């Protein structure tokens, strides 16, 4: 099969031993079966393939919905490593390119002054099409990491002041698969981590809009979110989360708002990405912060 020729010796050893991708263990037999499906069904597009795999594996979330997007991401990672060869995509989307965002007119009049003048804040989970477009435009335009879509379980928030003026955006998504300082702080073994990882969510984006300069706003928002996100997650996905995590790039930020909101510093990353299985991709070192949402979070996550 043509895709096998792309494998170098390290990739081939990984292929023989199996691998963990998107929190799912894939054996050699699993890989061979996926390749056979692609060969036997050349008319299947990528989304059809991912749905068929999810149904065959009974790969679902707590609500019983197929984990289709997680499976698509898994297939794309296998494709990029040369382990399988996916059919050509029908359209550009998540994982293929940065998502194009249509400009949205918005007011950039400076928002300044004490926090009390903005209270009570309106903190909304992004649900409506208009809020979704505004949220995506703000992140794509003003966050240094941009916006390329969401994969898996996620929770986007749009924050406005008492007058309805947008102030900030936050996006929570899948926790990092393996982070030694966090895992040691929790007390995780490999098997327990695999089972409990969905009970952690990562604060992937936190944006205070650039025309907003209000002392203590960021830490106040983090505190408000921490008091409600377990219920929001339960309502959307049928299970709660017990711990928040985030990674703060040292060269850009000091993590002041997380410290002020009582997040716990647990260590630093090693300068690798979550998908860098062979330790070849170097990325900026980041400080790791966590925030327990229940008093016995470590004990619950370690069961």
C-alpha cells in the first residue's frame, strides 16, 4: 500500500506497537482495518468514514452522540503521519486550513474606568448564529493564535458589560492528552488519565478586546466562569468537568489574571506540542495553571 512507504523507522515502530490519538488506543489491527475500509470504499468521503468508525467502535460522548469530530481529527493525524491515505477533502474546513472569517462591523470605542461601572456582566454561552459569527471574528482578528474552528467538546463564551458592549471572549476545549506536571499534581496513572481526561477542560483562548482597559476585569471574568462552567458543561454534554487547565506562553504573558483568580501553578511544559510524538517540533515553553472546580477534584479524577 502506497502510504506505508512514507513511514520512517520511528513511525514504523509506532505503527507496530500501536498509538494513542485523541485519547483512543489504536492497535496495528485497527490501523489495518481503517486502511481496508478506505480501499474497499473509495466513494466514501472523510466524514462518512469517521461516522462508520464511530458506529463500529461505539465511540460516543456521555449523551450518546457520535464523537465524529474527534474521529475526523484522529484520521487526519494518521494521514499526516503517512500511516493512512485519506480521500481528498470535499471542502476546506477544520484541520485543513485557517477558517475564513467574514469581517463584522463593530464598535471599537475605548472602554475604560473601574470594573464596578460595567457590572453586572453578561456572560453567555455562544449559541446563536450572530453571536457565533461575532465570537469567531473577534478571536480570528484579535487573538495572537487566531481561530481555526473547534474540535470535540468545547464551550465558547462571549462577555458583554451591563450596556451590552462586547468585552471579552473565552474558549474552553479538550484537555491536553499528557502533561507531566499536571498529571503528577493530580496523581494520575496512564489508565486513569485515559478514563478521566474528559473531566478536564482547557482554556484555549482568553481574549480581552484590545480597546477594553479595565483593571481586574480578566480575573473577575475567570471567577465568574469558574462558578458556572460545570453546569454549562453538564447541560451541553451530559457530564460535568472537575478541573480547568491553561497554558500561558512565558515570552508573551505573566499569567497575572490567572494568579489573581487563584489558579494553581503546577509547572512548565517541555516545549513540545500535544501531537509531537517524536520530539521533533519545538514550541515556546508555557506555564501550566489549573483550577479545581470541586474541593476533592484530585481524588475524584484519580478514581
